[in-house]
C-alpha cells in the first residue's frame, strides 16, 4: 500500500502538476484586499492553513462590499495555469447553482480545487479528489460548506419527518444526510437550518477523524486544517463556524 501511494505521488509530480510548497516563500499573512478596487493578486505559494482561511475571509468581505472581482482569469493567467496548478484550498460544497465558491471569494482560475455534490456529501469519488488535492497539490486547507435552504438537506428532513420517498437515485443520494438530521431533530430552532450545519459538522468530522493517512498525517502536523462553513443565501456571508 505504501509503495502504491509513493508511486502515485511520484507519477503526479512528474506529470507536470505544480505543487505549492510550504517553504520560506510563504507570506507572514494573507495579502490584503484593497477596499473598493477589486484588485486581488493571485494567492502566494506556500500558504499556511490560517493564511488560506484569512484569504477566503477577505475575499468574502470584498464580495459583501460589492467590489469587482479580480481579473485572475485572463489569457495570460490561463496560459500560466496550462503548465500546472497550485490551488490554495480544496472546497467541498453543494451543487446548487447559487453557491459558486470562486464568486463568493473573488478568486480566479487555478485557485480553488472544488468538489461539488448535492448536499456537500463525500462519497468515494469526492474523497479521492480531496486526497489528491492534499497529497499531490499540497493544499493546506479543506473547507466543507453547506448553505441556507439546501434542497438535498430539505429532502432528508422530509424523509425523517414525513417518511418521504424519492425516485431514481435521489433517495440514495440523500441517505448520508439523514443521520445529520436525526442528530438535531429535537433541537430548538429551524430543523432545516440546524440540519445543514449538522451535515457540515458530520462531513468535516469524518474528514478529520476517519480518513486515510493521506489526510491524517498532515492534519497531525498542522500542515492541513479541515473546517466547516455555512453560506447565507440572503446576505452573501460565509460563516466559518466549525473550526475544530
């Protein structure tokens, strides 16, 4: 198993994948976003988990102010990225069309390694994608983000409260969300909202505690953090509420 892992990492590296190192090139803090300008530089290499999170928080603050997005997706940038990628975060979020991470954080091509599934669930394909982002691309941060009025989570709440059933593969798709609903079924407040946050905690906790050494080793050394977030559709604000 160890040999297969080493072979995989070597193959990816020699295949032209640009890896963001964790060396002395890292900045002391994430670069500031100049208010009102929309001038956001590409993320620097070698960021720490906290610097990567600070960059996301600054980007969402700029989004809330209504600043123009950075011009990080022009022809020159595209040609640079054709040689390899070095995203600074892996982002696990819902497929909902109202929740595009690049827009919410004002980031451009090659900066966020995004895994999207209805209800921000993590199946085998999603987990493999996250492991690739961490082990090969060396992202220092994984974010699991749910959002207000999530349709997949709402469907799971109806399974619990109304014994609802769904056609095709929809029912199987929402099965992993049901335990998160059951956990907060008797809590005060709105069941759907509580379930969205509970589902984020469930997925983030799984990534922190029950995954392969590909994630566990960098988590143990502090080279990687996994955090949970909630996006408010009405306000546009992202709340990074689960930082355990």
